């Protein structure tokens, strides 16, 4: 077996480590650099040791272990996977830390992800490894080193890719937050204080205490890391106005809830939603050579403005429209502007648009109208 075959074997044995490393890089952003380096070293070292151990114990035992190696790997990875799920579902989220790269778990990963290398070591005992002129043991040591380094490098690539994807998603957090708020169904879950699953066998309680103790709370998410501290994105709705308060780096869980309540109280007590309405209505715009004589514009949007309550009662509007418009007129075509002000402060300029199409008169229609006017005047 030459160098190329050993490299291909190393890559093949590293595919499962790549998948696990990719996941760890994505979800375990709170692990230290030291823990990641230790994980990589363990993966590489265990692949090397499994190759060497498999070669030493020989082909006879290989047939016995080959029947169970996948079950051993499955059991270890299943245990780690269940542990990750349990931590993700834990109601004590402030105590949860991404400790999947603790020393104990790292060693378990090392065994689970390198056990296939043990069988490969058995196989290498049945073929001639000819990397250089020397003893069989020397060739196996070099082959094991190559396979171990390959597993280490591929695992490092997986962690880097996972971390890169995670950071890019994180930079778009406000986009995902907006997407979530577009789906009102999310509030059906974020407003539940307590619930049970599996026919009442397990109880769940919402870690967002505002759901129970703050009127109008609609969500949304608590969080904690050692670097960020106790965090909370809280949403609440009162009088048709929904506010979101984001609190970061609090020292205690109580602090984040008190800070969020203070922010929400400030918003509800000091601000109001006002939808500008045209004072005296909107005058029609004459349509030149259109199938109808005029068209009355409408506001392009009717979104409310968020204003200080002191300004809410001072809102005034002024409407300006075109003197006339040439047919054809398309729906949505701008025909004027509604300006909203509060004192000397400009609040918004809202386009006034055509609510429908107005086709132009055709030549036969104009000719028929001309003849009609002559007949009536005669």
C-alpha cells in the first residue's frame, strides 16, 4: 500500500469526524480555543493509536470486533447526541453551557470517531505497507501518523466552516428576528407560561418570567453565555402598539427582567402610534383625454407613525395634488403628496397615488364625442 492509498484511507476515515466537527463549530461558539485544540489533538491521536493497536492485535480478533464496532460508535455518539438535546431543552437555560468539548466528552468523541480506524489497522496487518524501505512497524507508525494528521486537519476545517456559517447567521440576527415577527403563530408558543409533554409526563416552564408578570407580553427569548451574561429579547403589545426590548450583559437573571420592564414601560408611557389622515379630504385630479373625467388619489401607505405622546396631539397634514394628469393613468401612479408635521417638525411625506387604471380615450371615441357635441349645439 503506497502513500496515495494511505492518504485516501485517511480521508475516508475522517468523513464522520468532519461531520461532527462541522456541527461543533456551528453550535459550540462558547467553547474556548484550548478546548477546540484539545479536541483536534485527541481526534488525531486516537486515529493514530487505533491504527497502531489494530495492527498489533492482529487479524484474528478483528473478525470479532468488526461485528460490533459500528454499534459501539453508534452508542457513544447517541449518548452525546441525547446529552446535547437534553441541554437544549433544559428549562434552566441560564445554567446551560456548551460543554460538549469537556475532557470527558472529548475522549468519548475520540473513541467513537476513531473506532473505524481500529478495523483499518487490522486490515493493514494483512497487506504490505510500503511507504519506505524499513521495518513493517516503522511503516505502520508513519501510516498511522499520516492518517491521524489527516483526521486532525479535516476536523479543523470542519470546525472553521461551522464557525464561519454560525457567525454569518449571527450577523443577520435582525433579519431572522424580523422574519419571526412576521409569523404571528410564534406568539402562540412564546406566551405559554407552563405546559406538559408526553401526556403530562414532563413539565415545561417558560424561562421568560415576563410572560407571567408583565401585562401584554408576547415573547420572545432568553439567553445566557459567560461572555454575554444574562440576555433577553422581550416583546409586548398594548393598545395596538408592539415594542421589543433587547437587554444584554446583565449580571443576574432578575436584572434582565427588571431592565426589560423598565424599557417597555418607558416606551408605552412615552410614545403612541398615530396614523396621519388628510384634513378636509383629498381633492380629485382632472384626467385629460381619459375615459373618466377625474380620479381621487389615495395614500400609498397607511402605516402609523411612532411619536412622542407630547407630539401626537399636534399632528397636522397638508395635501398637494397635480393640477391635471394626462391619460392613460396607471394604478399606483403618483399624483400628489400628503405631508405630516408637528409644529415645525416634518414627520413624513406620504405619496398620493392613483387607486386604479384610467385608460385613454381612443380616436373613435373622441370622434364620436365630437360629432355628438356638434349635433347638440345645432
